[in-house]
C-alpha cells in the first residue's frame, strides 16, 4: 500500500510538472515571439512588394530594419529555449543582427553587395532555423522548418543570380517575407493552442 501511495504521488507530481504554469508561460512566450516574427516578415514582404520602383538605398534600409528586428527576436527565442536548439536560434539571431547593422551603417551599397548580404543571410539563417526546428518536439516544428527551407531557397536563388536588379531582389525578398510570415504565424497559432506541449520543446 505504501509503495502504491508513493507511485500515485510520483504520478501526480509528474502531471503537475507537465501542467505547471511556468510551462504554459513558456509556451505563450514562444508563440508570441513566433507571431511577432511572422508579422514582421509579412509587413516586410508587403512593403517591398508594393513599393513602386524601390531603390537600392530604400531596400537596404528596409532590409536592415527587418533583419535587425527578426535577429533580436531569434536571440530572445534562443535564450528562452532549452537544449541544443538554444544556440541555433542565438547564432541565427546574431547573424541577422550583424547583417542588419551592416546594411544600416553602410546604406550606400551597390546592388551586388546587397544581394550578397541578403543571400548569405537567408541561407545561413535558414540552415540554423531548420537545425533548431529539428531539435524540437511538438506543435509548429515543421512549419518553422519549412520557413527555414524557404529561406535557403530564396538565398540560393539570390546568390545564383547576383546580377539581378533592386526591383528583382525586392520581389524575391518580398515573396519570401510573405510566405515565411504565414508559416511563422501558423506555427504561433499551433503553439498557442498547445502551450503545455511547448514546455517540452
């Protein structure tokens, strides 16, 4: 009887661990960060697509603002994560911050330089995004991984054709931003619906 009581107590404690408010808070926080990243990506995508005759200078500033904000969001996600995926998010965020600062402090760039920055950023962050997603379990992981795949595809496309103009570059980045934003928002919605599962990510 005593052993059965201990087992029942352990099972109850285990259930409490899984449903602990801290786990719910962690899930909410991760969903909010995904949602913010998704909104930023959608706003970026719409802005560069609807901007008629966008110049290299304007594109550099918009790109800098987006990747800076997204990089900071990834760093925050990394510090709130657990396990090996923590450093994947942090490193991807650092790459984004560096790319954003470079574009912001050197706005008078040529199209070729901006293409190389954008392409390298997209490929590196895409790889790290996939690595972080594969280390997770539960809701939203495949949507985040798909956003990473999309980032790699967009980056490779840009790097393979480095002589594309500002308008073509804006189109590629805009389509990427819209699609990635949808994936992030969808993932945020799934994580928000299952906050307890997010505790085990």
